[in-house]
């Protein structure tokens, strides 16, 4: 199958020009004007932006967590992602405590294989790392899992101690791979939670009030210090606050290889939302928690000037009915996480480009190219170039949509609410191709399935 995308304005992280894109099979084979080709299909992109498919490096499909399982599996979640212009996700396999990380990888392959509509990779969540197990990390790398997430939060669940951090960091650094860090001091936070609950403070708003930004900043500071000594590139996930960003800047200022992502929820929502009546605040109980609104300006600045290098969603949906409700008696029982994989490109275009905070190039970089480069997918993914996978979005920069669970153009996630209900956005992913397959066309799924696991390259290596 061959496709010609005509008359579009091509935007990559570095370029901005008008040309046609010719796709033969799964890859882009020509870019230019007046191409001498005879395509099977022509897509007219007049007035539209032609951008590399979005890459969301932080999702949790089919994740057992908080006494339940995230509501999207790899079928529903990747199709929703596709509707929103995302053509690759990097999800998380979870090592069972005391178990093998290689077994965990097999389990997650089983969850995704044959279901995903877009391509996917895995980070490995490391929940313990005995010395005898360190060899597994190079086997994971050879299997294309070149990044590992560790948690300072969630004691008793995913938390690991500093010794485990150091041990894993050292080996990951030696292997030419990367560490992703959930940086919050979960031990102190658990004490604060214990005090709050003892005082009868159990409503959703206490989720935010028991997780001070200083405890996020402390985690970021500690992770950077350990990574510096262990000599491993570090990537802070879901950074949410001014305090935490200051620590990233400080580390970068002294030359540590640390990057950080933030998420749309920390740019568009704030902690007043937890005060909504009838337990509704539970919809936004996620970790880190939403912050005071003033943090948002700092995060946008971080995105603009480079101290934040990517925007992921941390898509981890739980239905309000039956799942969030598990925490009706106490916020400590609310499954942590919120949906968003479908809305990232539009939100970031609206708040970033239309809002005058980001250039078009930076928008593409933050939603696609940067993650591709950081996580070993570039140049196969994350750009529009001859030889790259034809993961392409034709994006209408003028189309307005109101994000809503009732809007068939904005909600395909298998969850009974939208975190951005009623937000009007300008900018929408109209046509979405994954390796040359037309998967979404004007809000309609053209095909499902067909997504493949991508074995990612190590730090500094190219994926061809
Ligand atoms: O609340 C969240 N973020 N849930 C997903 C797990 C994590 O910490 O990323
Ligand atoms: Zn996390
Ligand atoms: Zn997460």
C-alpha cells in the first residue's frame, strides 16, 4: 500500500516547510514537491500540519494497582491514543516482588500482543534487585527494554530503598541504559498520611495536602545525587511542582545527565479540584497530586526553555463508578491515577502553541521527538524523514473540540469520566497513520490491532 500526503505543512522538532510525503509500505520513502509517484491513496493536507505521530513515554494499560486494574487494556487504550494522534506508547511492565524481571516482561508481552493498534515499548518497573538478579538488566536491554522505573513512593507496594536504587542505577549505567524515577519521599508521606487519617481527614482533598511539594523535591534531589554517583542518565517522571523543577535545574547546572517530563494534568489542573462535592475529587487522585495553580507557570517555562524535556500523560485510568469509589471511606484507598492518553496533543497544542507558550517545533519535540531520542526510538520514530516509520498525524490547527465523555471525537478511553470535561481546545488530530496504515480518519477508527512491540535502543544509540 502506498500513500501520498499532499499540500501539508510539515513540522518536525527542527523543520517547518511545505512538501508532500510519500509512503511506500511502512516507511516514508520520499519527501518533496511534484513527486513522480502513483499512490494507492492520496490524503489532502491543505491547511493542515503534518507532524510525526505522538509518542507517550508514560502509560499504564491493564495495570494492577490500588486493589484493582487500570480500566484501559492495550486494545482500548492504544486505540484511544491513536484517536488523539499518539502512535507509540511506552508502558510499564512490573516485576513481582522477589520475582524475575524477565518473567514480568513475558507477562506484559502477553497483555499487549495482538491487542495494540499502535506500536509500543516497555519500561521495566523494578521492585527489588538482589545482587544475584543484576544480570537480568542486560538481558532486558538485549530484549529492547532499555529503561527502568523505580519508586521512592508507595511504601509496601512499589517502593524500593536507596541501596536498591544505587545498585540498580550502577548496573543500568554500566549497561548504557536509563533510569526513570518516581521521586517522592514515600516514607515521610506515609507518616503525614497516618497523622491526617488519625485526625479524621479522609476526604479526597487530603490526598494533595499529605503530599507536600518539598517531599517531591527531596526525592528529585536524592535521585539526582544517587544517579550522579552511580553515573547513569536519569529521567524524572511526572514532575509536578516548582520545588521539584528547581532541583532538576540545580542538577543540570552542575552537569548531571538528568531530564524530566511533566504531564498535562499538572499544566491545566490544580488542587482546588479536589474540593468538588460528592466525592468527585477522587477522579483526580493521582500521584504526585495536583498542585497549587501557581506551579503551572514554572512548568510551562521549564518546557519552553528546556529544563523539562517531554510531556507524557501517565495515563492510568480508573472508573469513578466501582473503582475510584473504593476510596469512599478514605482517600488512602482511592486507586491513584487518571485518564488522558487521548487528549495530550490537543491540550499541548492549545495551551502551548495557541497559548503563545511554545513554538510549533517545540510542541512536536515535547510530544514526540524528545521521547524518541531519550528512549531509543529515534530516528525510526519521532520525526518525518526518509527512512522513518510512517507514523504521521495530519493535524487540523483550527478545529475546535470540547473535550467530553459525550463527544465522540474526544473520548475513546474506557473510563466513565474525562479529566478535562468541558475544556474547549483548538487543534485536533484528524488523520493518523501508523507505519503507513490508516488507523484513524476524522474520528473514525479505520483499523484496529496491528501494533507491534518496538525493541528500543540504548542510551545514545540510534534505532534504524
Ligand atoms: O497516580 C499515578 N501516577 N498512578 C500511576 C502510577 C505512577 O506512579 O505512575
Ligand atoms: Zn509514578
Ligand atoms: Zn505512572
